[in-house]
């Protein structure tokens, strides 16, 4: 299971847990430790994850940071935790700030188990920045945020790459805030700039300022709405094309075409596991040697007698969410969501019925 899958599973559980996490320890156990584990670190191995790391600061002794992630014996990430539901205040941030200065870590995380703020020392070496370069909300996961957090994962951690990304993310985050403010209430300089762009010879007098201060937000809204609508139309059109192709494929019986499709794909271990589960189910009604599979870019087809006119089912495992595609007598497909590959067993009766139909 990928980091994105593990994080999505944790995010799915989080809403039902939050109200029951009344202490910091409960938050750590239910949300923070699974988050660290999702990154690929062994939370029970002190060579990788150190709980309650001592980080004495000056005359303050016994200061401890909740978790420290280590690589090759060096601390690379600090994590300070608060109780779920608690706002991540500046006071909490200043506590992490003190820890940051006495370790070699270049990445620090402040979290309440649901909301994660990521800091570095981009502005001054060995001094944690006052503003995070990235924020992650488990209740509002966004694909580009997940992709950036994944750079901290055990198998792909690269400090230089992470710091380069952090620098870019920091400015992108601030630009987003500026653009959001300007979108709602553009300042006079922006209004003037845009007015002169559309009317280079005009004079930016008070009456024009008043008129364009209303027009600019409307133009922003219409521009974004048109872009979103255009992308939706494109996406829907592509889905229609793909759906049309998939409806045609069961009736195809061109082995050369199938081989060409198969040459462009990579059969995964999960697909093979799914095939063997289907085979174990269907062998109760037909000989196991008659059950075959063919892989395409979009799905793995499981066939009787290796005949594309006899599809038993389809395994759609190429995306984060996995589906089992069942086909009726007219070869119309219905997809069923799978939480785990073993969920295929829930459809044993339908799979056996399909195999019997072809065999009769």
C-alpha cells in the first residue's frame, strides 16, 4: 500500500476518532503514530523514531520533543504534538522553535493529529522559520499536499530535495494568500494596473477607480468559473470516450490487439493476487486450467478459456481506489468498490454464476 493510500485510510478514520481524543497521549496513539508509520518509519524502533527526545535548551533542562525521526543515526525531523482539536498557537510553535535550535534537524512538524504544519530554517540557518512552508489537513486532503509530504517518507527522504521544495512551497503558500485577498478585495494598485492594461491611454481618475474596483472581482470570478467549466467538460468528454472503449472491449476477439495492449502494461502483484482469488472462487464450477487473465492499461480482465468473449470479471487496480467489475449477460459492467483485495470473496456467487453462464 502506498503512502497516499495509507494517509487516505487514516484520514477516513480521523473524523470518528477526534471526539474521543481528550489527551495528548490519546492523540499520539490514534493519529500521530499512524501518520509516522504511513511515512514508512518503524515507530517501535528507537533507531528510527525516538519518543520524548531530550532537547535541553540553555538553563532549561529536561525539555523533551514528542518524536524525533532519525536517519543514519542523525535526527532529521522533529514532531511536537498537541491534543486533537487544540489550535496550533504561536506558543506551541515557540516551544518547537526552542527544540529546533539544539538539534541538527532541518524539518519540524507541529500537529494536533489532524492538522500538520511543516517548518524549516529557510530564512536563517538553524533557526526555525516563523511561518510553515506546508500545511496538511487530514480532513481536507489535497493531492499536491500529499505529494509534497511524501518526500519525507523513509524510502525517498532527500534533505536537499526537501529543502528545495520547501523554499518553493513557502512562497507559493504566501502567493496563494495574496491572490485570495486580491480576489475578494483588490487593492487600488492592482485595479490601476489592470485598467491601464485594457486602456493604455486612459486616465485613472476617481470615477474609473470606483467602476473598476467592482469590475475586477467580477472578471476574476468569471475567468475562474470559465476555466473550471472548461476543465470539467474536457474531463467528462474523456470519461465518455474511455467508457465507450470499455463497452466495446468485451466483444473484441482480436488476439494481436490484446497482445499489443498487454505489451504496454505492467501486471502488478496485487492484480496477480486478485486473479488467484477469482480463480479459487470460480474453480468450484469450472476447471481451474480454463481460467486465464489478460492485462490492459485500464484493467486486468479475467476470462474463461482465455476467450475475450467470455469475461468473468475485471480488476480495476490501477488507481488508489480499487474496484471489481462484474458483467451481466449483455456484458454490461458494474463496478464494486473494494476496501481490500479479499473483499472479492463477497462476490463469489456472482462470479460463479457468470462462469456457469458461459459454460452452459
